[in-house]
C-alpha cells in the first residue's frame, strides 16, 4: 500500500467533504436545534424525582449467630426505605425467582466461610442497585464492628450503643445529580447525528460511482485498497469534526453537563464515527440501487436511534422494547456516555467501542470485497 497515494486521495476526499458547506452546516445545526427544542419542550420529564417500585428481596439465612443478628437489624432499617424481605430455605428456588423477575434481588448468607452473596435482576435496575448499595454499607459496618471486637473488645459496647459514632463515611461522586432535559438530549442528539454520518460515507462512494471519477483515479498507479482506505478516513475525520462542534456548543453555550472525564467520551465518539462511516460505505457498495440503499439508511438509522433512547428516555420504553433494544449500537453508546458522566462508571466504554469497531470491520471487509469485484 503506497502511503503517498493514500495521502493524496485522503487530502482530495477531505477537501471535497469540507467544501460541502450546506451539508456540514446541517450536520452541526440540526442536532443543536433538536437539543434546544427537545430540551425545552420535554424539560418536565426530567425535573421530577424518580419513583421507585417496592424492592422485593428474597433471602436465605445460613449464617452464624453474629451475622444473622446483624442482618436482622439491617432488614429493619432497610424496611424504612421501602424494601420488603421474604425468607426461603430453597437456594435454587431463590436464584430462580430472581432470574424470572419475581424479586429484585436474592441474598444468600453463608457461614464457614462467612459471606453474603447478592443476586440481582437488571430489570429492576434502580431497586436492585439500591439494595446493593445499602447492603454494601451494612457489610462495611459489620466488618468494622468485627475488627473492633477483635482488637478492643472493651470498646465494643460503646460503639454499639453510641449513635454519634459513625464507623463509615460514604461518599458519592456527583451525588444526586441527574441529567436535565438539556443534558440528556445533548448526548442523544450527538450520538444520533454521528450515526447519520453513515450518509457521509454513503455519498462519498455514490458520488464517485455516479460521476465515474473513481475509474479515472484507477487509471493512475493506485490500488483500490488505497482509494477505499483514504475515502473512509476522509469521511471519518469530517464526521469527528462535526461531532466535536456539537459537543463544544452544547457544553459551553447550552451549558450541558458532560462530567469531568471527557476523554472516554471522546473515544466513544471517534469509534462511533468510524462505525457509521463504515456502514454507509458498505451499504453503498453492496446495494447498487441508489433509491433502495438510501431508503435502507433513512429507515434503519431512526429505528436504531429510537431503540437507543435517542428520542425518549430509555426507562420509559416498555419491557418488550427494552429487551430488543440491545440490537441498537446507539443504546450502548448512550449507556456508556451516561455512565461515565453521572456514575464515573467506565465499564461500558470498552463494550461500546468494541461494538462500534466490530461493526466497522464487518462493513469495511464487505466493502473491500465488493469493490474488488467492480469492473474498471
């Protein structure tokens, strides 16, 4: 592969895309307008406190006397938060009840070794996480009391009876911060317009096919792989610039909150730009009919955006729609970004990036095979 040839085609592709001022302006202004309109019109959906269903917890107590007594006290305090506990002796049935969404969680207390095992059902996302948080607090406090009992038994009674002594200090980053409507749609409209950049990759190929300029390029000493790579890279760079402009505007003009960790978000944005352009290029090469291929993109993109929570918050979708929404890459992009911004949770970032890159590799491979078979 000749790097010099690729750079020349890349420069040509980049300049050609940048000269499309109307298209570039639309790709930047359209999501900004939607952020303002949806963020203003639907602000009441995001200003209310979240009402949680009753968290139903099934548990099996096989622990020793001390841990069992501590857990009894824990259940009394947890009941004040609306958590209901029910005991069972059947461990398999307990685990099965969580799998089949009969309960938010199942807690198994064991002795020798002394441990607490928590099973959660992600369908009850908020309720299950609430149980996990307060159970984690209980475990920490129980462990602290155990240490006091072992190291200084004389202080144990004082510690247990004095309500002013707090053995643990729990801190939460951005505690109680929830996205406003402007925050929410700044994220979802950005991921939406990045996905629409599939049209950029699509027209990059279709314009060459319609104008027959690709054949002229092939008359020079250049390979198809160099053309394909340079065209894809040129479209990706333009898409990333468009995405960054939307992000910067929403952050500094609309005051949308993007958290303190911007680099993981940028990584997700770049990976989505790669994926979207690759999809557009792949469709352009594999579906020869222009009307059909354009219709496919204009139909599939809004559907995936909807299932990704782009238009309405993911939580308001019904159970059936939530289950099938896993097919939407936009869902994983939004989930990764929101978790980074509001929970400092980076676990979904590599998943989102991996999904994007796998899709990109598939479509680029298909494009390469289809392009190789094209007659000059």
